[in-house]
């Protein structure tokens, strides 16, 4: 049986490497049933489209600028969130309450939304900015966070402007990676489901070898991602407590 894999956890480059290698592993098997072959062909076609999108994305003149402005808004998101977190360390109930009210908004829409793709991140960031501006102005004032929110809002607007310019002015007009990615993920899921089913029905030597090779690939791809997520979680839980002076800055 194949190990489960959540494709959404894979960065776009990791998905590219994983799908290419997985298809190569499956293609090495000579005895393939008709439905198995059909699903493999579908995965190969989806990968070719994804591969083209990745290559065109690398030569898109806006790719670098988009990445840079995305980092700016992600940093602003984390800066504001950490400022609200630091308010919890103040020996002042009003600051603690204000910080908690602001953090509730981050929890509501996405505590780690800065790790998501462009489209999902844009939607969540806009929701957070709107709600903070609408319902938390007093709490922002208590901890002096209006400047942080303004910086977050400006970075978000800059990214959205750059994104729209990239759509309007890019002559190549490649299929955006985030648009073609779901087709590849779905094709791989279908292929893997068929392999698992065939293995359960008739675990012959060829299918056992195929399943073993694919599980090894899944482990090799997922392990560093899990390690990074664990480090991020550990770092968040063990941040040194800021001094009252640092929290007030």
C-alpha cells in the first residue's frame, strides 16, 4: 500500500521534482494494465503542462519582483503578529487583552497564512487587514500597532499592484503554475489510488517493487518538509520572552 501524501504541502519546485521522479518510477514497470496506463498517460500530460508553466515562470520578468514583494508582505504579516504576541508579556491587562483580540483575527483566518501560495495568501491577508481596520482599531492603538498595520497594508497593495501588472504586461502569458497545479495533483492522486488498489488485489513482485520505490520517494520528499515544519513550530513555542522595554518599542 502506498503511503499517504498531501501534495499541498509540497512547494512548487518540490512537486515538480516529485512528480517527474514518480512518473519515471512507474514507467519502468513493463506489465501495466489498461486503466493503469491511462492514468499514467494522464499524469504525464499534466506534468508536461506543469513543467512548461515552471519553465516560463522562470523567464517571466515579473517573477523576481513578485517574489520580492511577496516577501515584504509576509514579513509585515509576521511583524504585526509578533508585536501582538509580545503584548501578552506586558504586565498590563489592557495590553494583554488588546494583544489577544488582535491575535484572534490571525487565528481566525490563518496563523501561518504567509506560507501559502500567492492567491490564497492575498485573500487571507485582505480579510485580516479589513477586520483589523474595522474591529480592532482601539486594540491596535493600545499597543501602538497602527504603523505595523499600515506597513502590512502597503506591502499587500504593492504586491497586488505588481501581480496585476504582471498579468497585463507579460507578453509570454504562460499558464500560471498555481492554475495548472491542481490538474497534476489530481492526476497523481488517481494514479496512486489505482496502484494501491491493484497492489491490494494482487500484490505480485512487480507491484510490490513499484509500491516500495514510490514509498521511498514519498519519504525522501516529505521528511525534510516535516522537519522544517517541526522546527518552525518548536521555534514559535520556545521564543525567548521579550523584556517589557522591548515589547513597548
